[in-house]
C-alpha cells in the first residue's frame, strides 16, 4: 500500500499543477488589450467556403447572411462544396447565385469535411489565376454576423494569418443538449481562446467560422487526416511556431444537436479525432517545446495531454482511492472527501463558472436555467464517451441533420445590440 500511496500522491500533484496552470491562463481573459497596430491597410479578397452534405434546410440562410456582409461585394466569393449531395443543396446554392464545387467520393473513409476541404483548396491553389488572399470556412447550418469579413480583414491587416472567430449558438434554448453545447462553447470562447490570445499564446481553430491566409498553405496545401481537422491544423501550426489569432467580433452562429443520440455520435467523433491527434502529434509537440523553448509550444502540448491522458490519470486516481479504502487504509470520511474533490470541480463548479461568463458576456440566464441544471449531466455523458472511446473507436462519419430555420435577423435584439456596441467601440478606437 505504501507504493500505491506514493503513486497516488504523484498523480495528485500532476492533476493539481495542470489545473492551477489552466486557472492562471484563464484569468488572462479579463485583461483588456489595445487593438494591434495595422501592418498594412488593405481590403483583402476572401473566398467563403461551405462544405455541405444534404443541407437544403439551412444552407439558404447561411448564404443570405454572407451576401449581406458589410464588405465590398467584389472582394469575396462564396463556394458551396456539394459533398455527395442527394437533395436540393446544389440547386438552392445555384439559385442564390453562388459557385458550386461538386464532390462525389466513393471511399467511405474520405467522406469527411477535412478531405472535402483538402480537395477543394488544393484545386484552388493549383489555379494560376487564383487571386484570393484568404479563405473562411463555415458549416452549412451557420448564420454569420454582417461584420464577420470586415473583422477578419482587420486581423489580416494586423498581421494575423490564421484567425478563429467567435462561435456562438443559434439554438441555445431548444433543449438541455443544445444548452449544454452553448455553455461549453461560451466557456471555451472566454477561458480558453480569448485567455490564450490575451496571454500571447495560441487559441485553436474551432471547426467553423475561421479564416486562413492562403500563404499559410501554399507550400503544403490543406493536408489533414483526422476526424478533427480543425484541431489537427491548429496543432501543426503550433508545432511550426505559429500563433493563431482570435476575433471576438467575427461572430458565427452555429446550430447544435437537440437530441442525445446525434450529440453522442458527434462528441464521440470529436473524442476519437482528439485521440488521433494525440497519437500523431504528441511527439512533434514535445520536440517543438524542446526546440523552440516557448510557452506557446508548451501550452499546445498541454492541450493534447489534457485530453485522454489527463482523463486516464483521473480514473487511476479514483481507482487508487477505492483500493486504499477497500484495503481499510482510509476512513470512510476521508474517502468521501477525496471523491468530492473530483466531483465538485468536474460537475458543480462549471455551473457557477458558466453563470459568471453569462453575466459578463450578457447571455440569457433566465432562458438557460434548465440547461444550467442539466449541464453536469451533459458533462458526465462526455466523460462516459471518453471512457467508451478508450476501448471502442468507430471512425465512421455520421451526418447530423440540421433543420433549425434561423435567419440572421432572428438573432435576439439584445444580442444584436451587443454586437453593434462592440463594433462601434472598435471603430472609435480605430479612428482615435
């Protein structure tokens, strides 16, 4: 038992130091930074890319919001990747006068968003007449704030070449599942992405609503192979010593699942994708830490270690407590206290954290009360998913149906007022 005690204490220190570090970085989200100076004053040319597989119910709203961008119409194009579509997605896109790129992929292992982007972007790069400066990627169920491209252009002018926009939720109150997603993303937006951006570290690409300068992929193309192409691309950039940017004022509204089964499937895919990245890039991240000796590289390494490895460490800690207790080397009171040390931070603390973020970012708390109460169950189900994926990994992509008919004008008045206030404040600062 003495050896087990030493192992247990070592694991406790590992977990404690990891979370103290995360807490310190999270506090940087409250730092107010001045806008970076412009390196160049230019209106860049963008291409908005929409990978879409049978998205006839929602794609029209996204295209409408992109067509209404507060940005010169001759400086951006919209492309829909009609990815093995069997519905009217392609016809709707053409009717709305956007360009369509058809993909018919027979290999089931390549029927993913990552491979669709790879094919389309590499085709663009091979075109000698291609004159776009940067591309933005959106999911077909998104709607986009009218100032998205203007905000991304500002970041390009400031010298940032890969930037993640603010990923908000267009259906946060539809069910406790969509509420769980909303709380999760609001927390990540502030305490992970914004915090790291303020601290001079690197945020991560977050699936949709991001911008990449074409110069970043001209040499190697867009080459991702995992189920989480966004995280993979981010880690490869960090390994290369490049920071990613963050744009709070480039807002995209994303639809989230409202039922448990599609949510389980989606989060399982994300978990497996993280495990693929763990296997593929942990060693390279460690080498980058040794070579570059920067906190940014170390933070990237901690991100991937904080997925499955930290989950396994926590399980081992819980098991060690159970073994010591069953061996009558620990009192019942001490055993309960030790278990509560994991239960409270994992399931209860996130509720109070979410309430604090919702107050700061002016989110609708009253409408989210059920989601807040159910949030521990949402997180608990994710832990079960993580455990399942340690032993069973089904890498088959399953489509999640998007049916929420929400237009950009349907965003709540409070949300739109908050967006406008942020943009007006930004304009005043820029003019001064």
